[in-house]
């Protein structure tokens, strides 16, 4: 870092560049993601098929996110981000031409490359954030990336109800792809190589014969630190809840409660406004209260917010339940990200983010399959009961075992 670098609420250098360019990605994502499960059903899938679809499309990130995070500590992070962003741009493009839900699988897998390369991005961002400002900086980054969520879901919902859902979704997927390609151009132009030198390969050239020790090295930073192991285990139970909510809440709101897609878009936008207005002030509490306290507040209140959705029956109650959940999330997530950065040295952060992401994605991919089965066997409300249970288990685990690190990594 240099004193002359422009700083915006804790963000500087590559952290600021990546945040501003990824703004384009979130514009496209908020046009399609809130309605994605409905689109899979629109193309002929059943609730059980939707769970299986989530499992299948989660396999690629689960397999590759840790190796890519490891590569991010051993080669140019800028090149990896460019490669991942470029390839993922073709995902929405393929999905725009799908005529049934099975044909969505290839495009979704390709689009997930953005998620696979996320550990590299996180490590890159962490390089340019001061340890004393991590809570505020992560809150700022999240807030900027969520700004499109304040209006694009509403625009998309109105567009879908006016144009027709299937046709409207295809237009939005084309736009999503275009925004991703534009992001790649901007990254090539403005992103600089990181300040942390790549680590040397610990075992010479990477060969098939050395795959086992390399795999071991991918998970060593996570497994060798007790606090990171505790966080990974807690986040796994939480990821189960996230997998349930991500895939089924839009279906529940539209198909069970009976709200329109415009209503769902409005709720998503209003919740995003709440998220943005509170993220920085609540996220900054991680630097004042301590990481552990903020994380525990988040994890203990989340089950109640999730459970409340099962009893929501109209626009207002759905919004209140989701807005409250967002407030609680804004207290804990910046603290979580800051604690990982506090513990993991810069030269292994990509590896740590990747290995933790592997655990989360595996659980998050399995959860919708269980949720779909519970929906069909019992009732739709069971997805919220199971999600709340996952959150509660995480809260108990973290309360017992999570400790603040004594020293913060640079």
C-alpha cells in the first residue's frame, strides 16, 4: 500500500477496483438470481428435481474451489481472476438458450466458475485492507456490491409479469452475460498484480504423482489452526440452512403464499435497501465489540428469523421476517470475514478461503435435495424448520468453541 492511494471507507487499491468492477456482476445477478428457482420450475422441473439440480450444479464448485484457492497463493491472482471471470461469462449466455431444465445444467456449471474463483478474489481484496479497518472495509465492500439489489429485482419482477416469465428471463440472462464480459475488460485494464509474492511450489513442479501431497497442503492451513477448524464446522451447519433458503424461499413466496413476481422483486429490493443502510454501521461493530461477540449475535438470532418465515402469509410479514434476518446478518458476516483475515496470513488466505468454501459448498449443495424431499413428504414449511435447525446447531457449536485470536495477521 502507498500513502497516495485513494481510500474509500477502508477500501483501497485492488480491493476498491475489484469491488467497483464486481458491481456489474451483482447488477446481472440481482436481475436473475431471486427468480432462478422459479425459472428452473418454469422449464419443467419438479420440487424434487430442483433439489437434485442444486446438488448436481454444486459439484463443480465443491471439487475445484479449494484447488483454485491454492493456485491463488502460488501464481498470479490477477490472471486467475481474469480467466475465471471470462469463462463464467458464457454461463448465462448458454442458459438463455435452454428449453428445459436439464439444459440449464451446463450453463449453470460454467457460470459457477465465478464462485470457484471467489477465494482468489477474497485473498486479493484482503491484501489491500488495513487490519485495524477490516470490519468497516468488508462492510463497505458488501454494501457497494448490494446496491443493485435495491432496484434491479423490482425492475425484473415487473418485466417478468409484463413480458412473460420465460421470455423475460432469457432477455435478463443475455444482459447478465454482457455485464460479465464488460467486467472482464475493466479488470484487464485497471487491476494490478498483488503486493504479496506467490509462494513457491513446496514440492517442485505440480505432477499427477504429487497430487496427494498437494491436496494435503491445500487443507493444511485450515486444519492446522483450531479457530479456523471451529469456524469451518460452524459454517457447514449454517451452509445447510443457506442451501435450503436460497433454492426454495422464492418458490414458497410465489407458489405457496401467492405473491406475484413483482411482489417478490419488491421484497428483495426493500430488503437490499435495509441491508445497505445498516451494513456499514453494523459491520463496524466487529471492530468495536470484537469478532466473536458479533458472530454469536448473528448465529443465535438467525434461527428465529428463519423460523418466522414459516408463519409469513402476506407481503408485509415476508418482508419483516427477511429484513430482520438481514439486520442480524449485517452484524455477523463482516466480523466473520474479518476474523478469517485476522487468523490467516496473506500468503495462504486463498488456500484458507478455498478449503472453507469447499466444506460450505458441499453441504449447501446437499441441503436442497433434503429440502425438496421434506417439501413433498411433509409440507413446504419444513424447509424453514430444517433451515432453523441448521442455524441453531451452528450457534451452539460456535458459542462453545469459538475464541478470538490473540494476534491479527497482516
